[in-house]
């Protein structure tokens, strides 16, 4: 196959530009800091707790539990949605639907003020579902618009566009939050306005991407007598059975399952860890996340180029080893160690986008030739989401059990080590296959 026109590829990457503001503002910076502020008593010596449905939770643990619930829903829904998209060829419509749902939920966080905790958590869960569900259909376009030899480059371009777009809006929100007096508002209102801007940005720029993406082709010739509502789960079983004949792909997915468990948990929990455990001021925390995003841009390109020279698996091994060292560094960081936190953020930024981009393109290159690209990426997506659920529940549970998020960070090393083990097996299988 040939790679699609530059117009289509740029259109595809533009969706990353659009939706990555959710990942930065809502997941990584302003919303977690805002949530921690409105659910705490401002006494750094106390363990902040909140009550929901008559049960008391550590505020950060409840946040992580809520995200885990969102990922469970995404994992359950993904096969059903991908089945319908493959059957009817309407992945573009699904992309629009979940983009709209997520955007509205982000905008609705404008009304969350800490006195309506359940409302805020529900909006957070819906926004998370919208973001990650839309990525199922977005990612499935990659093998359709890029030839195998171009997928690392195109995948990296999507991540880079996402980092650039999200940083631009983050800077705007940064000014509003840190200088609210310029707009005659207080800090809380400034944060709420940021959530509204995320919804507008995400939905607005997504329309530019949707105009350029090709329409899907229905694939219902062999499925007319099947129940489309069950077919997605049958497709997962079909993909699982096919994996039995695809030893290298199966081993890679096992590695991805474990190391991604660590990567995503770090990314989702980092801000609250910095805010409540390390007591990094909100301003410094936002600066650190901006550093991560800015470093991630050259990092994604550098790791893509690195993979061209030494291969995808060797590059992934390098990235996972770096992540293990970062977890050790994060565990050892002192309270209030802003300079050390900046240094850690720089290292995280370098490998963060690279490992995600390279994982996606590696999977697409190891896939067999198939028309059911959405079903295969649904399997990839379900693998990713189950990993995140386990990671987030583990992080929250260990925090509740020990009273410290540091122990949770240290425990993440186990996931990375297991992922590294499977990557080494995949690397050996690849060598044996080539020989």
C-alpha cells in the first residue's frame, strides 16, 4: 500500500492536536491540582479524606478509583463499538460522537467546585470515556493511511502535533490561572474557565480533522446474519485465536500490557503525587508538566529515529529501562524538591511520547494483513485499558493500605520489569525469525 496524501496525514494528526488538551489540562495539570485543592483542608500534615456514598476515601485514591472505573467502561464498550464501526464502516461518526461527548464533559467541569463532588467525578469519568473511546477509532486509521515503512514517522507526527497543540492551550490556561487578577476573577474561577476552554478547543479543532479523514468502508458481506452487538466480542476471541499463530505479536502484547501499566499509571497519577505527596506548589507543578510536553516533542522524534537505526524492540527496551530508573528517582524525591522534580520531568518527557508512539506503530507493523483494522486496534485498546485499570487500582489500593503514594510508585517498578522480560523474549524471537 501507499501512504495517503499529506492532506489526509495532516488531518489525522490534527485530531491529536485537538484532543491532547484533555490529556494535558484535565489529566495532567490544572484539573488534578484543582481537585486536590477543593478536596483538601490545606494542612500538609493531614491525610486529606472525602466522603462519598457514606464511605471515607483518601482524596487522591478516590480520584484514581474514578479513573479506573472509566477505563473499565471503555474496555467493556470498545469491542462493541469497533464491531459496529467495522460492520457499518462508520468509524468517523463514532470518532465525532465520542469527541463531542468528551468535549461537553470537559466544559461541564466549569460547574464543579468541590461542593458537588459526585458531579465532578461523573464529568471526569465521562470525559475520560470520550477521550479514550475516540482513540480506538483514531488509532485504527493508522494502518489505513500509512504504509508499514512510514508508520513510525506518521505515528510520531500525531504525538508531536498533540504536544504542540496542548502546550499552546496550556500556556493560555497557565496565564489565566496564575494571573486571574488580569481578568477580574479568582483562582478557582480561572481553573474552571480552563476546563471550558478545553472542551471548546477539543471539539473545534477536531472538526478540521474529521473533514480530512476518509470515510470508512462497510465490511458486512460475511456478517449479515450475525448479531452485530455480539460480533465485537467474537472479534476479540477471533483476534486472540489468531494471536496463537502470531508468536511475535503475542509476546509484544504481553510486554506492552505490563510496561504500559506502569507508563499510564505514572502519567495519570503524577500530578497528584507531586501536589499531595511531594508538596510541589501548583505553579511549579504546571511548569514541570509543560517541560514534559516540550521535551516530549523532540523526544518522540528522537526515539522514532533511534528505532530506525537499532530497531523497534531494542528502542523499547531502552525506554523501559529509563522508566524503571525514573520510578526509583520519583520514589526518592524529597518533599518540596522542585529542582529535582524539574529534572525528573525532563527525563519523563523524553521517553513519554516516544514509548507510546513506538508501541502503537510497532503493533501496527506486527499486525497481519486484514480489513478489520478496528477490531485489531480494539484488542490493542482493551489490552491497554485493562492494564490501566490494574495499574490505577493498584496505585490507589497501596496508597490506602500504606498511607503513602511513594510506596505505590515503587511498586510500579514490578510492572516495568515484567514488561522488560517479555520484550527481551520478543527481541530473541525477532532475531530467530530473521535468521
